[in-house]
């Protein structure tokens, strides 16, 4: 099937995406009902960095980064490049030269379900990346693919213009129609967690704050003294 490069897809509102950058991926995922995580396969190549941006999606063939070159033209201020391949690939499809070009266009980072390289140079540039593998292996530029079409990573569908949030914990996608809802839910969750944090600092237990003692009773979990526990010969 021939590839396609889709231009000017709809995007999540910039104000919502910028607001999401204040929250970690755990907060964003929890706020939307524990959804959106792109899984354990994507790890950051740096630490203490959090970004949020709108997805420009790329489908490459394994070992071939031609379509990343095509995607650079479609990237702009506030975007995040999201790359996948038609079958598993760990080759280093993305490196410092791509990061240099994307930095000049205002792109906030890359998420690639394949290999990344030049990680030291990327950190020096301040260009964040999340990847499935680190590899010095190079690539060819010989096979067509697609840009700005829906892609799947870690069981999640990412469409062009969806919001991407990434930090030390991983990567989360927020559908472009739900970014406003996500911001409101994150605000509410942060307020709830702030109240819980203050309570815990004051000595309250989660067992009491969340009513979990009743849950333990319902599940048949009992408290026993050490003497009671070991009376039948049990050795902890």
C-alpha cells in the first residue's frame, strides 16, 4: 500500500497542551481513568525532563528512516515527533542531526518505538527523547511510509494532533478532543493529593483516610499478635 503524508491535521488546543506540561504522566493517566500509557517499552534518554506537545506521527519501515526526513517538514512549534515501524526495529533511526533540525522548528521532543542514538549529543542539545532501544546501528532511506496517520504504540492509538505527555515515568497520550477534560481532571487530582499529603504529614494513615480498614475486614484479613500467630508452630 502506498504511503501518504497528511498535511495540517487538527491539533489539540495549545493552551490545554501547555497546561498539561505542569503534570506528570502518572497524574495525567490517573486523571483520565488510568488510560493512555504507551507502556513499559519506552524509556527516557535523559532524567528530570517533562514535556507536553502535539503529535506528528511517522510510520517507517524497519531500518529505514526516510519518513522521518519527510516528517521534519510537517513539524512545527510545540510538536512532538512520534515514530513507529511496520515491524519491530531496534536500529538507531533517530539521532543528533534530526534533533538539530527539529530544535530549529520548535519541536519539543521525540518518542520512538525503535532505536535512538547520539544520546549524549541529544542531552547536550537539550532535546528530549523516549525510545524502545539505544543503538548505534544506522539506517537506510529507501522505503516509503506515512506521516500524520494514526499509529499504535503499547496498545494505544496515537493520532496526529493528540497531546503527548512524557517524563521520567514514561509516555502518555491524551486524545485531542479530551485535553480540556484532562486539564480539569488533573487540577482536581492535584488538589486531592495536596490534601492527602498534608494529612499524611500530620500523621494520618492511608488505612483511615481511604477507609481501608473496612476493606481489610471484608477481605477477611485479620490482626493477630505475634504470640497468637506463632502459637500453632508458624515461624515468620
